[in-house]
C-alpha cells in the first residue's frame, strides 16, 4: 500500500508545476461539453429578438463570458489544487478528466 501511495505522490509532484495549465484545460473541457447547451438556451430565449441583438449577445457570451470564465476561474482552481496533498492531486486530476470525458460521451459531445 505504501508503494501505491508513493507512486501517487510522485505523480502529484510531477503534475504540480503545470497546475495553471491543468486548471485551464479543466475549464476549457467543461466549456466544450456545456457550451452547446448554454448556446441552445440562449438561442431559445433570443429567437424572437433582432438579429443585431442576437449577434451582440452571442459575442458577449462566447467571447467575453467564456473568456472571462477561463481567465478568472482557472487561477482559482489552480490555487485550490495547489493546496491538495500530492497523492490526492494526481487522483483528483485524473478523476476530473475521466468524469468530463464520460459526461461528454454520455451527452454525445464526442
């Protein structure tokens, strides 16, 4: 059991320098999976509005909204991941990406 914990700790230590990039990838994956649902809801609510309004809302949500989400939430997630012990860090990162991939597969995003 100590060998498994040591391997997980080594894996967590190996990933620790790339936590900002990993956090950005997590947010980007979530936006890829849920972005079509968000856009579908917007399309449904804005169907009867003017073309210019629909276009402006699309630009605001997709360019600025998603961009702001990536830029503001990624450092926060990286900070929280940095507080996790190394043996759990590796597990959390792997489980998160497996969960997002399974969710995408289930919802036919892949």
